[in-house]
């Protein structure tokens, strides 16, 4: 839900969700501020005790400026969502299409239809995402591997492993996240940079289409 807020419409009361978390920076709000939705009647044991703030659910003085900024960001996201969604989706789809055309043994992770419109999780076989991200960073391109809360871990995302993504791909998974501030020129920069980066990392000895286990390029888990 943190990824979905501000990207697609959310009607919590029409779902069976008991609790959900939101994060301000995911919709252009301040960092370090979030919100927790708790359905009426759901009992919640506070993690931080000591005061009656937040109806006794979390003690500590509230960060009022950040709360106001988060609220304004949510308001702006609500107003622009209808117009932003198709433009961002087109940018993401163009990035995906171009990378798959230009880079062999690249696989899009996840459901190609039922996903938020702004993110592309793409894996490059027999590569390490940290190396890819380092070379992207040198060119001023920001991307991520796994989730930010797992940064620094040497293991592939536990979510990708739960999806049965092979290790040969999971270690090379990179997530590109687009927003209403991104442009087509920026997408073109990524499209030009990525094939060069992957070719550099693979080197001349890379065997196209081969895997360490079966010799076949498996995509049945998608």
C-alpha cells in the first residue's frame, strides 16, 4: 500500500483491510512521516509507550510540519492522479519495452497487468544488482534493488524468493520507480545507459541464454 498510495485510487472501506501503512516520501511529501490506518474495532498494542499522543497508539510529540506537508502532498496527489497515471504508465512501459529489446536474458518480475503504473522491476541473469546500481549512480541515474528497508543485505529480496524467482535472476533484480516529475528524456538516458552497463558487467565470456542449473532460460514463475 505504501507503493500504491498516490498512484492508484484506494477505497479502504470497500476492502477487508484491517491496517495499512502510508509513507509521505512515496507521494512527494516529506521524508520521515507516515500514517497508519486502523479499522474501527481492531485492537492495536502500541510499540512506543509513554504518552497519550495518537490516541494512545504511539507516544511522542507529533512532527506537525511534516504532518502538514504529508497532508498537502496527499491532496495534490489526489488532484493529479487521473492525469498523471496514463503519462507515467506510458513512460514505464516504454522503458520496459526498450530494455527488453536491447538486453538479452532480461526478465520483468511480477504481474505484467496488475501492478502500480510507475514501477518496473527487471532482472538481469547472472548479474549483481549492486554492481548495476553503482554504474548507474556514476551516470546520475537513481534506481534500487529490493526494498530500501533491506538495503545492505547480501541476500536477494525475500519477496522475490517467495515468488520462486531463481537466484540467478533474483541477485540481478533492479527496480526503476517513475513519478510525475520524470520526463521522456530521462527514460531515454536509462535506455542508452543500461545496455552498455550490462555488456560491461557480463564481459565477453557471458553465455547467452544459459543458466547454471538447467542450461535453459526459465520464465515459468512469472
